[in-house]
């Protein structure tokens, strides 16, 4: 019996394909993909604390937290665009909504990281 290879936490597993007989045809059935931020949360955890792990329950909580913050910032950015009679959410609306939603030092750090990411993106174009 071959030994099991342990996969890294946070990695996405490949979709499994099974053949389903429907009459005379066989169809390939794919597992429904569930999108999450787990691989990114795991990568950041390993950058900050390389020796620390995370349980699946904690990962689920962190994923919900990221989704919640994303929704709040996006809603606020949409509201700001509406106030200014604009139909596009730009980095400026995102930056303002981050300043409104996140407290103190966390806000400053998030804005600087966001600015750095936007600069990197625009320079790579």
C-alpha cells in the first residue's frame, strides 16, 4: 500500500472527475469549486509566523472575516461613488472607505500597502 503524501494546508485540491452514465452517453462531472481566501491567509501567516499553523475552523473564521471586511469596504466605496455621481469605483473610493472603516494605525498600514500594490500593478502594465 503506497504511503499518503501530506498536502500543505490552504492548498486547493484538484477537481475530481467521475463519469456519470446517462442513457448511452457518459458525462464528466466536476466538483463545484468553492472560492475562498484560505491559500492567501495561509501564505501571509507563514510570512509573519513561519512555525505557526492554523486549524480548519480558524481558517473558516478568518475567511469569513476577510469576506465581511471586503463587503463593508466595497459597500462604502459604492456609496462614495454614488455621492459623487460616478458609476465607477476607483482606487480613491477604496482608499477613502478603508480610512473610514479601519481604525488608526491599521488604516494607515492598509492604505500604504494598497498604494504600493496599485503602483506595482500600474508599473507592470
